[in-house]
C-alpha cells in the first residue's frame, strides 16, 4: 500500500461515520498534494433506503453542510500537517464505485473497472454490471461474462 493510498484510507475511516451521521453517503475521497498546495476532495451522495438510486441529486446546500462539519472534524483531528483546501462535491455521472453497496446500486449500468494485477494480459474491463455478491462482481464484456473479485479491483467507475 502506498503512502497516498494509506492516507486515503485514513480519511475514509475518519470521515465515513461523520458523513453517514449527517444523512449522506461518503462515495470517495481524493488527496491531491502538489509542491505548494494540497486539496482534499470528498464526494458525497444521498443514500437510498432500498439500495436503489437516490430520489434527488446532491445540491450546493448539501455540500456546504458536509464541508462545515468535515472542516470542524479535521481541525480537531489534524490528520495531515500543513495547509490544504477542502472541496465537497457530488460524485458526478462517472461516479466511483468503492463498496459492494455502490456496485449493487448500479447493477445494469455500464462500468469501467481497473484491476490491481493484469488478468490474461488485461487490467481494464468495460461492460455492463450484471451481478454483485459478497465476493465480487460480474460484468458482461463483449457478450461474455467476466467475474472479478473485489480484492482484484483497484478502481471502478460508472461510464458516463
């Protein structure tokens, strides 16, 4: 695990309970550090009670509320030294799929998946998400089923 990945996981662990307690779902966290500045980007969504897509989209007011609460928590916890900007946003049309629940919500959608290690010389798959279980997902890629374990997946997004 790289230092950047470890920091991302630390942010997720710290922020997920807070964001969930505010009634939102933490979709993903990005840490972008440059030579002079850094940015912490947090993507939130509205959870649907039945696991389907939310009834409405994230608005500016939602992002403002989460930003205020996250900023206060980060001021107390101070997970990284130095200055950085905080951005809170909706996940967008090409949203990240990070958890089994994210994948379940978007069964039937087109997704792009990147594997940690190539399988049969291939690291990237794009296809229709056809099934999800506790171990992984199944995609239909070029009319063939492809089974991928969650442990193999390094990145997954909806195809906009």
